[in-house]
């Protein structure tokens, strides 16, 4: 198999993966908007901050290890899981959950729109 043949067969797979990331990102963005409208308070500013975390990580002068950690999918998933399992009312855990969800939204949309998603 030549390199050109391998590129042609991998292209539909990459396109499908990018489409899946785009659908996930759009769904998460809609869900975050719903959460922000429902809970208000700190949920809105933390959701906006969640969208900016990966962007800020790429522009800081920190180590590349920090940037790699902040642009991995499992970190916002952990933030969302911990805030979901935390005791308390839904209003008190909605802000960190929205933060993690918008962080994940940014990463999903970045993977959908970028040639180099990592």
C-alpha cells in the first residue's frame, strides 16, 4: 500500500471523527446554555471561563506538560464527574459542572475544526 492509498482510505475516517467531535461540541454547547439559563449565578461566568481554559493554556508561557494536561479530554470529564458526585444541591454544583462542560465543549470543537487537534 502506498502512502497516497493510505491517505485516501484514512480521509473518510478522519472526516467522520471530526463530524462526531463537532456534533458532540454543538450538543455540549446547547446543554451548557440550558444549564446557565436554569441555574444562573456563578454558572454563567464559570461556563465562560471553561471555554477559555484551553485557549489560555495554549498562550501561556508555562511548561508544555501543563499545556498537554489542560488540553486532554479526561481533565474536564473529571471536573464534571467530581462536581456531579459532590454532596449538595443542584444549584451549588451546577457552576463547576458547567465549567467542566464548557471546557470539554472547547476541546471537542477544537478537534472538529482543527487539522492538528492535539
